[in-house]
C-alpha cells in the first residue's frame, strides 16, 4: 500500500528512446514543474531499446514513483511484436494524456520540389530513388511515410535511425536520405535555417507555428492524419490515491496557459485528461495503431534477440 504521504521519495520518469525527441521534451517539462506540486524531486531517465524501457516500468514497484512517458510506439509495439516480456494492455495503468505532436514532411533543398504536388510528380518520375528517414522502424514517422505511399502510389525507400535527432541530422547533411516526416519540435530549427524545406503537416488543421505550411489533406490526400500523442503511465496495481494525486498534478500543468502557449510554439498541443479519459484513449490507441500497421503491410513478428 502507498503511504498517505505519497509521494514519499523521488520520482523517476522513464522515457523510451534517446534524448531529444517529443516524449523526452514533455518528460523534462514535467520533471521541472511537478516537484512544486508533489513535494519530491522528479528526474528523467532515457532508455533504449524501447521495449526494455517498457519492461522496466512494468516490473517496477507499483507505488507511483516510477512513471512511463508512453507514446505511440508503446501501442505500435504491442501490435508489432508477438513475444514481448510484458503485457502492454494489463501491466500498465493510465494516469493522464499529456500532449500530441504534429509531424511535418520536409525535404532536402537539393530535391527540386517546393510543394506536395511537385514532390509526388518527382517521386513518380524517379521510382524507388527517394529515401525517407525515420526515428526507428515502425515509428510514427515511418508509418507516416507508409501512409503517404499508400495514398499517393509513390515508391520510396525507408531508412530507420536511432531517434529523431539522428535522422534529422542525416537529412540536413544530405547523407543517405532525402526526406522525413519529422516532428515539428525536431524540424523547426532546421526549417528556420533553411536546411530543409517544409511541404506539408500531418494534422487535419494547420499549425500556428507553421501557419503558411498546408496540411497533406489540403494537398489532395483527403483525411491524411498522423498526430502521435503521449501520456503518463504507471505500473498496474499502483494505488488509486497515488494515481489520483499524480494525475491531478500532470493535468493541472498540461492545462496551464503557460504550457499550452509553449507547446503551440513548437508544434505540439497540450492536453491533460482525467484518468478515465486517458483509459478510453488507451483502448482506442491499441486498435488505431494496429490498423495502421496492418494497412502498411507490416506483419507481427518475434522480438529481436
């Protein structure tokens, strides 16, 4: 049982993946702000491989002091791998949905296109030549590319990297890849430096921080939407009083005017939900991402040794 004084020791947020991605950004914002409301220090720990991170949290003491910043890959991996060492649907308890991100299709300036229409025509004239980067195999940027291929009929080659930062650097340096469906958070500085050219965003509505960049739906891909989100989870069995206090703290911060404005400026949307709302969202997310994988022709497989 949790002490009535919860939290009664330092809290750690586990982030699957290397430092620098959207989930890491949200985790570090929470780590900086939650101590004021929870009365304990909060730290962030990045961990790879991603499934090792999930497994670590699943097996951690269920006392509310070990948190997971769970994003889209959590749900993707549940459908992708047959032999995970944890139960994605039953070993975790939702706390609060925190934020969502918008990706942006960016190309290297050497590619002679400046609109989605021009890009599609160029790709079809050069089948299999263009290579697109992603933060990892079966990551949201990878699946964004697969959905684009399905809806346009273009042929492109996927090149996975270890994280958004590594993929972005390969793109701006012109190494191996020509384009990427990158998080606006990661791509924004490269767009401003004119190291990459933005063609369209992956949300249904335009994003204020890139107001002049159209949506893919506007560019003829009606209904195209890839907007991964992330939320705080804890090991299953964590006492409800701990979840309630933690959820209240996360929700209050994510709904604050300060964080809403900050995230809007980097192409993210602050959310902050009740535990019940996040539980409904979690159930829907397992179904949603499994369908995206299936439509991309990516079949379930054994977890690599």
